[in-house]
C-alpha cells in the first residue's frame, strides 16, 4: 500500500505507521479500517477547479456508503487499493484530524477561508459512528469562528446538532444533504450503504426546525432511471416539504474509476441501458450540455413552483460560485459528492 503517494498535495500526507483493524460487528462486518496519522488536513483545491471554495477537510478516504457512481473511487488507486469493493470496505481514518486541524487553523499563514467538507467522501459515513472525528473538527472551526460547509448523505450529522448551532452563531455555516431521487428500488442497488432518501430528508427537516439553514443537493440525477418528469417532480416536492432552503441539481458524471464500476453495475441491473449510456457519455465523463441544461431547467421550474429557492450557484454550501469572464459557471457542475 503506497501510504507515501497520496495525491492530495505534493508532499506525502501519511507516515508509514498504519494500524489496520477489522471489526466483526454487524454494522462494520467486512470493513477494514486503516488508522493513520495525517501530516496535513487542510487541502487546497487546485486552481483550475470551478469549485466555489478553495479549501477542504477530508477525515476519511474510502466510503461505506458504497455509491456505485462515486467519483472519488479513483483516489483509492493512489494507495494501491481497489476502486470497486476496496473503496467500499477499506476505509482510511485520519485519527489525528481534529488536533491537526486545530493546529493548522492557528498557523500565521491561515486567513480564515471557507472550508468545505464532504467533497471527497462523506464525513458522516458509518466510520464516523466509531471514530467520532467530526465533533472535534466542528469544535475547532467553532472556536476559531472559521466559515465552513458540510455535504452529507449521513443522518449521523444530527448527533452534532448542538455544535452546528453554536458554530452558526459565530460564523457562516452551510449544510447540505444529498438526495437525488426517492425510488427505493434504485436506492437499494445504487446507494446500498446510505440511509434511505426519506431519512435524509428528515435530517433537512430537523436542521431547519432548529434554525440551521439546510439545502439539498439533488444528486445525482441518474439518466433513464431517475430523470422522468414525474420522478423529478416527486423529488422536488419532497425536498420542499422538508423545508430545504434551496435545491441544486447535479446530473450523474462518470469519471475514470467510477465509470467502470458504474457500467458494471448497469450491465448487471439494467443491461438494456448500457448502449444508451455509452452514447450519452461518449464525449467523456459528463452528460451532454443539452441534457444537463434540460434537467436543470426542469428542477429549477419545479423548485419555483414549490417555493424553494431562489437558486444561486454555490447556494447549498453558503458560498458564492466563481463566474467565468465570458459566461456564468454551469450550476450542474459546481458541486461534488
């Protein structure tokens, strides 16, 4: 395993002192945790990125949510780990993340920029229930009044409700929950390790009831499986009923690493769609612009009908999205799961 070749920064992030644990309980059966001490926890987003933030914190690598489309699968190959089942079951845990973040926030060079979490893998995946890294991370951000945002599919975020409320009193906090569709048959096969969509919407409802603004990243919208007009309407209506402050659509994108895993899943569960996907994604990782804009337009119209919004790029993270000198940034490509 190449612990010294991690790709988040030019310098190695981990030392060679790794403790691997396999926990034989129903919740973690089949999952191995690799406990490491990170050398850095604040990661700068590449300058060419169109993300509406410059810094991220990722306390975990790999994700037991096991979403077959997850773009972050490729990052496991940097560690000589499998990007398929290995990504779902070999979880890297940066056990010193809270202490390291507190130290880096006090560095003279740090200027208090917005920090985004949940940009690579979910910081509220099941591993968080065991390692509880987020309370320390949120406490450090609160104590330094440092603005941040969290994107999650995990209901475990409600454990930290009081910390989020305290942080929101002293700095800008953006919370967003990812819910791309309501179809249970689709959810059970494409996102098998996540809470059900309605449970995620309960998170939105609870956060909103406690005065914490929460948006929904409607992602991914899965072509031919979750993009029918009645499906989009039902999802946006449920998002509105949960009290979401905004809804941001994101069409499925299939980067290398995720593409191979997703297409294998598609061939097993929906073989009649394989050729349609090959044509739709023939141009690369993203669906054609005309398709993305069509979905985005429908979702925005439905959001306006149900009183959600107004939508702005970067809304779900509480930050303004960058704009091109010649045209606004495409809202369907601003956010990553």
